[in-house]
C-alpha cells in the first residue's frame, strides 16, 4: 500500500495531519483518480473548494492564460484582474468593499482587525469579540482565538484578549455576554467543521438586532458555506439579515488559494486605511483571474439554481439511509452542505468509504460531511448512497 509519494511526504513534511492512505493523481468531473488508477466519487471537493469539479476546461484555460500573462505583481500597483474580481464579488455578495487574502484564516484575521479599527476610529472603547462554541474560523492566532474548540486553543495560549463564547442558536447566551466593551459578534452562518449546523433565522435576526441597537458589528464567516453551496450565493441571503463584515475563501478560487473579507460602506468609512493592513500575494493577478472566472462560470451555468434543484434529492437519499441503516440517525444542513449523524466511529466510516471508492470526511465527532462539487447530478447522489450503505 505505501509508496514513494507517501514515504517522501512522511519524511519531509511536519506531521500535522493523519493522512488517508491514498495518493490522488488527477481528477475529472466529480471523480478523482489515485496513482494506481483507482476511481473515487468525490463528496468532499477538497473541503468545499472544488465547486466546479475537476478539469473544467473554461476554468483551466483562463488560469493558464493568466499564468502566461502575469502571475504576480505587488498591491502597490494596479493590475488587470483584481478590480473586475472585486466588482463581481461585490455584486454576488451585496457587500461594498473587498480585501483579498490568501486563505480563509487570513480573511478572518482581516475581519477581526477591521472590526477593532472601526471601534478605534469611533473611539467607542470596544474591543471584545463574542464567538460561538463549536465554531471553526482557522488556525492563525487571531482566527484560532475565536474558534470554539478548547483543544485547538489551549496549546497556544494566551490567545488574543477579550473573546467570549456563546452557545450557537441560543440567543440568550449571546445576550448574557454583550456589554459596553463588545466590538463584534462572529459566527458561521452554517457551522461546518463543528457538525453542519445552520443558524436558525430567529437567532441571526436576534443577533442583528443586538448589533443594530449597540453599534456592534456582525461578522459572518461564509468561508465554507458560501459561494453557492447553501442554495444562495451566501447563506445569510436566505435569512433576511445582512452582516457588516463577511469572510469568504475556499470555493471562490476553485482551488487557486484565495480568500476575501468584505464590508459595507458604513463600516469601511471608519475601518482599515492605507497602512493598516496588507498582504504581498493577496489578490494577485492569478488569484483574481480565478475569482472572476469562477463567478462568470457560476452565472453562465446557473450553479446556484442547480444546487437548489439537486439538494432536495441529496436530503431525500440521506433520509432513506437513516431509515435503512441503524447507525445513521439524523440529516442536517442546507443545499450541498449536509451532514449525516452516525453512531459508528466516524473515522472508521470515512476510511472504509475510501476503500469503497467514496471520498467523504467527518464534521465534529459524529457527523459525515457531504460537501460535493456543486456540479453533481442525481446519478452521483445515487452512487454515493449505494456506496455509503455498503459501508454503514
Ligand atoms: C476552512 C475554514 C476556515 C479557514 O480557512 P483556511 O483557508 O483553511 O485558512 C475558516 N472558517 C471556516 C468556516 C472554514 O470552514
């Protein structure tokens, strides 16, 4: 089973992952192939990244053309792609001003800094953050400080100061933490890593009201659930609330590393100014060509509409699995970010699924995470269900 690629990886890289024993070589549509030529149905999409699937010719052609033209230039100069990418992102996100980053964690870092800068400019004396238990926001010091898993934070303490954790979907627990020092409330619109839990509309609306009443900023992290996956471009757009700051990453580059945070004009007016924040790579010509092309292809193929069509079928099929398999107990989520709660050890199930030719990962302790490329069709949902039933 072990081959040279695995040996080199284990020898050369810092051991921060327990990798599955497979070396992926290439992909086509919604399938991946390993170095032995074995075919796998992909229900993970590189963790909600590869929404267009693999080998989309229009996407790869656009990337190749940009590689030939210009890969990188500093943000000290204008380039030919970042403006168009920002305007496209502005249109689909309904936010006003965009800052491009290289990753999700950096988008969260930027959002936290933007919120503190807003409070600083307003001389409000506010600096505290309210975050959620079971939240995941990334692995840098700031983003891990607002991540709601003690195990992720403890080895790196002290964290950034003034972070308090409320219970997700429990408005009273949020209210109990709000005070005159609260600067922003940060949460995922649908908790991903923590177990695929959508925010209840009343919870989000309640938080929005607290923020409006007290000039506290609402930061929604749409890094995993955003970019069409929930059935709208961004999950909050189904819920009649609007964030002041939003973070994005993962699917916006379809695999080219890029993230972003965006804010309303009302916040931007008081927030980051020249000199306050920056990045060497963030929003370079290649990354922005990826973002612009992804958005063009989403619109051209109405991928968001496609998610709306296919998602109920995935829910239905997962529901059938709950009826048929004793160890499957609950389906949750929205659009093409769904979870299947199981009673069997989830690590064993994902490992056995891989042997069956199905790529699926966990979310939290007991949930199988279903985050396929958004281009899946019913036949792929059927194939997934057959494979998963055998495994369960
Ligand atoms: C993946 C993820 C992040 C971190 O993104 P990276 O690109 O891995 O830094 C932050 N928030 C959420 C909700 C995520 O799913």
